[in-house]
C-alpha cells in the first residue's frame, strides 16, 4: 500500500513540475569564455536531475568497491555461523536420538573450530550430556570446564553451565556439590525456577526436609509445581517435622497445612502419633477419624485400632458407621476385631475377624485369632492360627505337623558325656506327610493324636554308661569357657570336680 502512495505522489509531482515549466518558458544562459551556452529552462532542469542521478550512482558504486573487504569478511562469518548452527543442531539431535558416537564426533569438531562463545558453550553442554549418559565422567568434567571458561564473559551462559553441571551431579547423587552450584544461581536470580527445582532435588537427597518444604511451597506459589507433584515432598517433610516438634512447633506446622493436606494418611498418622506421645488419645482419634472419613486407608485403620481400653466403645461405634458404608472392607473388619480384643468383647471380636478372614487370608488376622483363642483358653485353635500365621509369613522353615525338631548333632562336642562315635548311625524324626509349618517355639507342643513316643526310637540303656537324660545340663553347651575357672564360679563346679575325681579313681583302680 505504501508503494502505491509513493508512486501516486511522484506522478503528481511530475505533473506539477511539467505545468510549472510550461508556464515559465524562460532560457538559461551559461557563459564560460570562450563558450556561450544557452538552454531552455525545461532542458536545464532535466539535465540537472540526470546529473544528480548519475553522480549518486557513481558514488554508490565507489562506496561498494571500497567496502568489499568488510563485506567479504562478513559473508565468511555468516557462512561459518550457518555451518556451526547446522552442526550444533545435528549434534543435539544425535544426542537426543541416542546416536552418541556420531553426535560426539560432530560436537567435538564444532567445539574445536568455532569462534563463537555461545556456540562453544552450547556444543560443550551437549557433548558433556552425552559423555555423562555413557558414564565417562572424567571427560564430562573436562568438557564442562571448557564450557565454563567460554561462558566467563556472559552471566547468562554462566548460569546455564552451572545449572547443567548441577543436574548431572544430582544424577550421581552428589547433592552437596550440586547445592553449592545452585544456591548462588538462585540467590542472583529468584526467577530461575529450573534452578529452584534442582535445589528441591538436592535438599531431598540430603534429607534437609525443612528446605524441601520451603522449596515446594515456593514452586507451588509460582505455579511451577502441581499439587500431585508436590504431594510426596510435602508428606515426607511434614511427617518428619511432626516427629520432632513440640507443641508450639506442632501448631505452626499444622496451621500451615491446607485442609486437604491434613487428610493425607501419612500426615494424619504423624499428627496422631504426636498426640499419642502427649497422652492425648481423643485428639489423635479426631485426626484419624477425619482422615478415615475421606479414605479407609489400612494404615489409618491399624492406628485407629490401637487405643486405651476406656476409648474402645466410642471407636467401635464410629468404626461400625464406616462398616455400614463398606461392609466388605477386610481392613476395617480387622481393625474392629482388634478393638474388640482390647475391650475384651470376645464374641464380637471373633465375628469380625472371621468375616475379615473370609474376605482375605492374612497373617495379622490369624495372629489376632490366635491371641483371641489363647485368652479364651482354646489352646488347640490358638496354636492352629499361630501356625497358619507363620506359614503365611514365609519366614520359618517348613516342618511336619506332628514332628519335632531333629536332635542336635553332639558328636563333635568335647564336653558331651554321651557323645556317639563318628560311625554311629544318626537318629532322625520319622518321615510323615507334610501339611503345615511349625515354629521352633512350638517344639514342646504335641497334639493328642501324636504318636511321637511310639515312632521315635530311644537310645539304648545298656552298654557304655550314659548320663541321665532328665538332667537339664544336657540342654546347654558343656564345653569349658576359656579363661574362666569354674571352681570359683558356682557350686556346679564342685560337683563337676568331685565327679572328675571319682572318675579318675575308677580309672586308676581299673588299671
């Protein structure tokens, strides 16, 4: 549009000039001895215009010729810049695509030939990233040092180098070094949110939960960190703080939390544990109930079922209201069973635990049923559930129901008077069909139907003299303790000494 306006303006100017020259038909006389030149005014004006154009073109051409070296250097620089940019793009693309060898070759050549500090820094950072991914940390540090030197004149590039170096150090779990690099960057530029994110990770690795909480809150206020991303940081920081604060610190911490954050299971558990330490079970119950109204979390239910006996009735009534909404919640039924055990409500506790076991076969349910039946005097059922709990736990060796642990091998015990020779046959429990595991603590328990005494062969009573097996000393190590004189410790040593003397007399008489 502007070009059309200029053309119209020039046309109007030309028309006006033609009209003026037509009305003023004068002559121009130029006398330069011995010449006398006479021209019309119109011709003189046209010649002046033509002369101006020719001189302008001539001067422009002379200027262009004189600036040729500068323009040539600029052209070469632009060509090198385009080449460097292309190499940098290809190198970064290679790093991102995983073609590390080809990318590192291009970036190394670019780093060696380029004269641009910006390009050198960017190429060094890309090369350092590739070397870090391949585990060549020494070469990575050398490349980052080159980037730091190249970025010295420009603060923005120095910040970029520090942030990238800190990120790579955090990947190596070297959080203290990363923190030393990131803190000055954030102090100089509070809007460096990427540096603040990395500061959060550094404090998280170092376990500085107070600083973690501050960084998370800053990132949330700036809209950089979403609530879902911030939750694990807040949960851990607040939980550890609640485990250490006093009453004033608890009020400050609890008041700083949002309403929905107080209902998170880990935070509710930490707050409840704080009130339990201060012997305030009602306050702990209120916090747990508020969280359980939001979600019937198993950990919250387990903590809610741990209470003093005078608070059992109120908690059972509250838990039964949740049971109306979730009648098939095994964790809630287990918690109700545990509460009934604490309140000695044996019948209700058995019903709740049986319903829970029908939904899920769990170690804790069997353990609670075993405790319940043990208090009711139903030892056989209690032992059965305890065995099932041990079996479900999977931490004890699998043995037979109606067998005991095999006898200890005492052939190498120098203090055992009834030690058997090496070639004597070893006794073992009779082989039986497997049905369930048995804990080592239940060795003395023998069901009525057990035929242990009939199946297990006894030691012969004839032959060499044997010590009475009813003696409790056989269940202890009989080897002497180095450096201790048994004659000075107990009356047990006297009997041992007299027995030794009698044996020596018998040997001499026999000889």
